[in-house]
C-alpha cells in the first residue's frame, strides 16, 4: 500500500479490543499547479471534468464519494465511470480516501487531492495541443450545461418571481479597448470575485451554480 495514502476502513462489526489511534488524514493541497502532461491529458474529457468538479466542491471539507454515489450525482451509468476514476487516480488528481464493506464487497470512496488547479503559462505554451483539447472539454461541458438550463427555462421574464431571479442564466461576451490601468483594475476585480467564491460553504439544500470566467489581452498591449 502506498504509504502516502491514508485509507480509512469502515466495517459494520464491533471489536472488543481497543483500536489504535488513527493516523491524521493528509489535507488536500489548496492549489495544485499542473506541470505534468499526463495530468493535462486526464483533464481533456468532459466526464472526468465532471467527476473532478463533483469532488472539488467548495466547503470546509472536500466531499468523499464512491463511484456509485458519483454516478447518481452525475446521472451517468456506474460502469461508465470506473475507467475515468482510475485515470484521475493514476495522475494523482483524486485518491482513495476511505473504504467500506457493502454487502460483503469492499467499496472504495474517493476524494480530490486539491481544492483548485492552476496552469503555468510556460507549461501551456509547451503543450499547446494537449491544452487545446483540455480547454475544449471545459468549454463543451459548460456550453452543454448552459444550453440545457436555457432550454429548461420556458417562462417569460416578467413571470419570474423577484426572489427567484437568480435562476436566470447570464452570459456576457465583449471586446473592449480600454486603458491599460482600467484593464488591470478589471482583472483585479475578477480575481477578487473568484477568490471570494472559495469562501462559499457547500449547502446541501442550495442550488448548483455553474460559472465560467475568462479574460485575456489580444496581441501586444503596447501596439507592436
């Protein structure tokens, strides 16, 4: 067994002898910098992205899920997920955090190894093809969810109760030519908004909100 992985065993049995003091669980990394092309390849699939998103939900503790629980949450066949879970585990994006006996079968339960992912500019430049596929998977997953939400909302805008206006999908796309100082302020405000989202606590009774932020400067800002 890998000594770096702490596995908790849950059993539906009682034991008379006192158990040893459990080893403390290793805490997930706050932010992991992707610097391995195999990790990048693992991210280049909408199903694996969905699994990772489910295991990286904001909250005090990262969720721990079995493949069966992930399948129910994602609305996917359980058999479809095993290969994707193994690939995410192989590159260290998720780990076996606990096991338990279910009807005599040992069930593994998984947890993300990090709360957020970031990519170095140099790494992306060196692996453009793989980065392009991974980005396409991210955009495809968001586009599918966005269109599904829009098509499901058939009520006219004036029929929306004010307290449920948050349910309206929102998209803003714009090309602006603004002073560099304004661009810096805009980027800073977006960063602050993104960082603030990390303080949100997962609410089992809440709504599932999906966000996609993007910002880039086209060409050389000095006009050369």
